[in-house]
């Protein structure tokens, strides 16, 4: 599956962030490659939802929407701070930053990584269209000039769900 | 396989009502608008963003638009139209001052769209790159490249429309 490993987990949800009660939430996580961060730098993850409303998506009663969270981890696998939740509709960009001072790293350079989780609610109306793309950047904290840039796509849920077939509950 | 960078957002348009204000086919022929959404990227006060499109087709010209969007999904200024003949490179730039951003840095994205005739057999093939560079020195900071998939190619996803067999 390439550099970005995908893990999908089916979770029951008792409440909905979308005003409907989902039967299931499909959580898909992507591990962005580790990146070095200098004392003078800030890391930033950007996500955007490029989905457009389409009548071809079965049962779509809501507009395009992607929800999930972004978390940074240190080289020991420990989360840095806490994950940040997001919800983006069509064309919206959401960004989370991590300045070096928040990494609790030592020395001039530390290595961190980011995990992006896309949580797709599955309701009686189907799922909202979500095409989630991301980029990870590091940049000079003062000038804003970019030093590292990595981009990719968070693949939508598997076909049967996209086609409106309810998944089997775990 | 859905791929954002080469994913095709397809709309059916009568050429007579082309969004590009030009007629590329006889009236009544269906055309498709194929779009590639580039990943979001940061732009510093000292930087300029640039999208380059390159027509790799042997004997054809590609017409389309390049648009930049801010973090709210609003277009920055207006989309820039281009027509690139075989082997030609067309570039569209976005200096930080045009983004409407505040502070030392803002996040934007770009979208490339071009028209393909019915059946997807128009011999137009676009490659692109996105760069950010220091406005003063021209030194490149960010670089992303790819190809805009054509309708004739089986990859990507057609959303909700099937070209009519007759019209």
C-alpha cells in the first residue's frame, strides 16, 4: 500500500457529530512518514476535502464532509499533546501546527511523525462524500518559508460502503 | 482507484455555454471538464506560488484553467485560462500579496481544469508542477508534479454522469 499504511477499524458510535445518528463509523488512519524538525522550524499538517456533491453516491442526504483527527507522535511512539479534531466541507482546508517547542525534543533536531484519521459516519442516508487530501510541511517558524513538503490522499472507504451496502457489524 | 491528484470531476457542458468563453467544438457536442486538485500548501510572505502545465500531446492544444483557492474554499481572484500547444509550457503565478492571507504564512491550494471532447479522444495530455519559490531570488522551496488524467484513461472516477450515446 506504499509508504502510507492504512488501517481501517469499524466502530460503533453512540452519538453523531453530523446531526444524525450513525450506525457505524469507519475510521481510516494514515501514517505520514517521519520528518525531522529543527529548533527554528514548525511542522504543519493540512487536510482538504475535494469531494463535490454527487447524486451518484447512493443515499447521500448530506453535503460533502470529512471528519477525523490529526495527531503528532515523537520517536518513542508517544503522542505529542493530544489529537486535534477536524471537519471540512467541500474545498475547506484545515491545518494543525506543531512548533519544535511542543515536541519536547532535545538538541537541534528531533524526528516526529503525524497520523491522520478519517472517520466516516455511516447512517441510514449513506455516507457524506469525502475525498481527503493532505500535506505535511515543515517551515521556518519566523519567515514561514517551507523546507519539507509531503502530500498524499486518504483513500475513501471501501467500495461496498461507498455503494450504500451496510457493512457487517463487528 | 480513486486518486485525488488525478481524480476527474466530470461535468457535462454544452460547448455553446462553455465556462471558458470559447468554442472548441461544434454547438451541441458534449464536452467534459476534467479537474485535478493539487494538495494544500503553505505560502510565506516572501514566496510566490506557480503552477506550470505542459502539453505532452504530439499534435494538439490543451485549453483549460488554473485556479487558486484559499482555506475557506473561495477562489483567489479568478481562474486563469490557458491554451498550450504541443510541447508548450504555460505558467500561472500567485504572489503571497494576492492571497488575501494575513501573518507570515497562509495555506492555499490549486486546481487545474481542462476540457475534453465527447468520448475522451481529444489528444490532449497535460502534465503539471506546482512550485513555491522565493519571490526575490527565485529559489524553489516546494515542488509537486503529476499528470492530469484524461477521460479516455480508465483510471480515476467519473462522478455521476455517463456521456450520452447520441444527442
